[in-house]
């Protein structure tokens, strides 16, 4: 399990964000096609890039586990924005989760980013996680709370579009076929537990749960 050499990576600053039309489609389709895509963030001092390998879909209708199930509230307002918007919320009073809103505005659907491969900004990610240099890279982004902590994503990102120069989802040139993707029930929910709406890259060592 070796990370790619920095010199072999594309320059994320020069790659345009995915077009808004990518996100304004059926949530399951977007969830599956987000696998292999890159999440890029840049602040004044550091740039981060990771490759998405695990997601969960939360549907707009008849999905009791979705925050949109009971309708629009101040907390979930961003989930009803147009596809391509970030929906960020707090769980357990301490961990942020970042979601990619999907479908047309007013729908109330999103895809939770659960795990990713760190590509750029590894040392700063470890620092943000409170880990020592040389700590396990596999576990660095292996969970939604770990991912946001490592990338320093918080509530201030809620409602921001994923098409900014310093906050975007990009195409890394990865092509995944149907045989490369697996599904399972979602993790850590109490309702609609049996629905196979967790999607992940098959046999990836970077997942939140094997």
C-alpha cells in the first residue's frame, strides 16, 4: 500500500471542477461516479488533495435515514440547495461530516464522503488529526469525521459550492467499471439499515470499514 509519488500527480490547481450538471442527477448515480474523483482544498498555507474511495447515498424520498426525510429545517437547509453544494453537519457533538448535495434545487438529497486516499498535504493532514509523522496513512482519512478533521473542514464550508478555485471536486482521470465498485448497507444509522447505499472501491485498503 504505497501512495503515489507527488511528481506523478496532476496539478489540481490546473484541473477545472466538475460541471454542475454532474451533481444534478440521480443520487445513486452521482454516488457511484464520485468514487475515484478528487477533493481539493487550498488555504493560505497548504493544499490538500485526496481521492474519494467510499461514499453513502441519502435519498430524497422514502429514506428514513436521510436528514431531509422530515423536510426542510435550519440545520439541513444546504441539503436542499442545488446539486454540487456542500452540506456539513456535526455528529456526536464533535465530528463534522461533509456531503455533496445532489439533484435539482429543492430535492433534499446528498452523498456523504466517508473515506479517501491522501494524495497531497499528507504532513499537514497528520498534524490536523493530531498524529505523529509516520503514523498509519491508511487510517488517516478512513471515516467521515477523520476526513473532515484532516482537511480542516468545518461548518464554515456548509452551503459552499464545490466549484471554487480553492474548494472543488475534480476528475483525476480514474476510470472505474462496475466490477471495481461494491455496495453494502450504510454504517452507523438506526433507520433504513438494510438499504445497500454505501458504495466503495472494491478491495481498497483505504476504506473506513473492511
